[in-house]
C-alpha cells in the first residue's frame, strides 16, 4: 500500500480549481487566475485533475502545481480517455504506462492521492468489443496488469462505473484482487453500491442538488470512515462555488 498518506485521514476537494465564477464567494474578487490553486490549497487538501482525461500533463505543469500547494496536499488524476473510452481497456498497456510515468513528479513530491478510471455510460459488463471479448473479461484482464503497475509506482486507484451491469460480485472480486477501490459515485442518474474493495475510500458526490440533511448524513459517514482508512472525497464543480464550500465544511468537522 502506498505510504504517502496517513493511515487515518480525510481529504476533501473538487474536480478542478480553475473556475473564475467562484469569485467572490470562494476566491477573492481580485485574485488572478494564476493564484487560484494556491488559494484553493490553503483551504482544501486535495483536488481531482480532469485535465489528464484528454491530455497528459507536462513536467512543467506538474512542477507549477506542486509548487503552489503545501506538503500535505494531494492530487488525484483522471485516467486518459484513450484507455477508458477509446480502447476500452484493450491493448492499452502503453497508454497506461506513459500516463503513470508522466505523473512521477507527483510521486517524487509525495503528493499523490489516486488515479480515477471512469467509464462511459454505454460501457456495459455483458457487451463485447470488436475482439469478441466481453467487457467484463477485458476489465478483469486489464486489472491484473494495471494493479501491479499502479502499486509499483506508489499509486492508489479507483474505478467508476456508470452502468448497473457492473455491480456484481465478479467485479468486486476483480477489484479486491487488484487492490483497487470501487469509486462510490452518486449523481442524479446513478448511485454506486457501498462495497469496500480496498483499504481506502474514493467517493464522488456529484448530484446537482443536496439537502442539508443529506449532506449532514454523508459528512457523518465520511468522517466515521476516515477513522478507519484514508478517505478521498470530491464534489462536482459548478458555476456556483457550492462544491469547494461543501468540501471545506466537511474538513472543518475534523479540525
């Protein structure tokens, strides 16, 4: 298991930080965009980077992000779409290797949280690809190599499914074998079963609206979980700064 995160810890943030519409309720009105991440990291302790879904981050970009954040800040990164959406886990070893290699500056700085593999809604367990292999089998085969590579490079990882066909014991067992987490994602369309497959928790709270009672319930559950294992929770970015405000309120519960 990666050792860069305390055994009992809660990390809360959002999917990205470069949102000028968060002024003035989260970012100060006159704060330049170049200072957004520095301010974000002064109030939250992790971020999920979606940039890498379409393009690998350069060493210069990573060095800039790392310099803007304190030692206890952690980055999660979304895996490239070439792996999850285009190749759909088939013959993508080179892409995964290049992606993980590109993130070595983050590991060297000790600021890694997890890699997120998010699949499209039309990626179903029982369907087959052009190779006639089922997506379920492709997933199981992919995890055997991916799990070893991620562990060797000191990365945790989470898998987010957006079709209910994946919520089976076959899937959970494959994740347990690879020591990867089932991402506990909730949106307006789907909520992932709360099944533990790793010794850390990765959750995405992405419903368009939340009642105060639902937030209170979720916060209590996350706080309790963080006493037993590292917890990484990411709120959806929106035009309004509800996401970072919710993340900050969650962190205040354990300070």
